């Protein structure tokens, strides 16, 4: 992705585990300069994870330019981040099985190991969807 600082909408750090007890997650969102059929900004995003024992080593869990938030919320709002993270933390059983059809092994491992904890952390930080 070719993003510049002026395209960045949000940078969020999520630490759902006690210090030293699990990974941290970093979400960056950016304006792609494109809109969907509703006129909503298509938002790019990258979710990185780092392990406590290797804090300078980042692994990309998700990266795409395919998210459009609600027209009721600003592209850089907490509500938009919460909405995006709701999709990124879905697990098998939460929705149709074909949603996970193209997931990589790393993404499946993320779902099994961290998605629920991260989802709860995001909900506690930004509140539940109304």
C-alpha cells in the first residue's frame, strides 16, 4: 500500500492482555481516495500483531482497501474503528463459514487465539454499538 501521512485516518494500539502476557495489536486506517456506490470513503487498513517476547517484530494479520463505514460516522471516528474491528475479529461460528474461506493459516490462528480477547478490548475501549 502506498500511503502517506496525509492519507492516514487513525492509528490505534490495542493491548488486550496484561503487560508481558500477550501480543499487542496495531491498526492503521487510511483514505484510499475512492468511494463506494453510496459515496462512502473506501478505507484501507492494516492490522499488525507483535509478540511480547519480540516487541520489534510485527506480523501483518489483515491488510486491504475494502472497508466502507456507516454514513452516520466520520471515517476517523471511534465508531468507524469499532465497526472495522468487529469484522476483523469475527470467528468461525459468528457468521457464515464461507466468510473465512480465503483466510490464511495465520488469520485462522489469530481467530482461534486472539480475536475474542481483542474484540472485548475494543468494545470496552470504544463502547458497544448502539
